[in-house]
C-alpha cells in the first residue's frame, strides 16, 4: 500500500505542475508577442530616424551614404517627396497619423490593417527635396544607398537625392 500512495502522490504533483506550466505558458504568450511587437515598432522608428539623418547628411555634405534595412517589411518610394516603410505588426497602435520626428522633416506612423506604416516626408522649407530611383520603387532591400544627385538653383533650391535599394 505504501508504494501505491507514493505513485498517486507523484502523479498528482506531476499533474499540478503540468497545469501550472501550461497556464503560465498561455498567459506569458500574449506578453511575449506584445514585447516582440514593441521591439519591431522601436526598430522601425529607429530606422526611419537613421534614414532621415542619412538624407540630411547627404543634403548638407554631398557624397553617398548606405543605411542597413534591418526590418522584415518593404520600403517604397511613393512619390518624389515621400518614402514609406511597411512592416507587419501584432500590437495595437493608433490608426491616425502620428508625427514622431523632431527635425525639419516629418516621420509619421499609423497602423493600417495588420501593418505598421511609416512615412518620411520633407516639406518645402529653405530647400525642396526630390527623391528618385533608377530601379524598382518598392523593395525588401538589405541596405539603401543615398546619393546627392544635383541641386537646382531656384527658389527654394531643389535638391535631388537618388535612392537605390540594394
């Protein structure tokens, strides 16, 4: 009888442990997914700020600059003034445009369906920025090459920036 009681106690403790582990896993899954979503959001915002900084440096100093594209999404040249990044995201954020930039450009973000959409726009100020590309305007690149192409002396001056998705 004594051996049977030990087996029953072992089975009961095992079932209790299995139940606690399953509950913790189910409860923690949502928190884990939320953390992954916030990490994707922070990485996308950091990339857009790095891209803005790279464009600003190319405008000021000329030359070429390459920026890594560490996101699992797409980047698109929407029009000559707008660059858009889309990444799938599982967290809930606002569906209205929010400006997250601190400089003369606008970096805006919002959620469209299951995607986080970020846009980088340079409003006309002391100069006008025009983006163009020789290749596809939509890509999933490893990095982005920025080159100052030309400046047209008008008012305000127009600065052409060539974007290449590599």
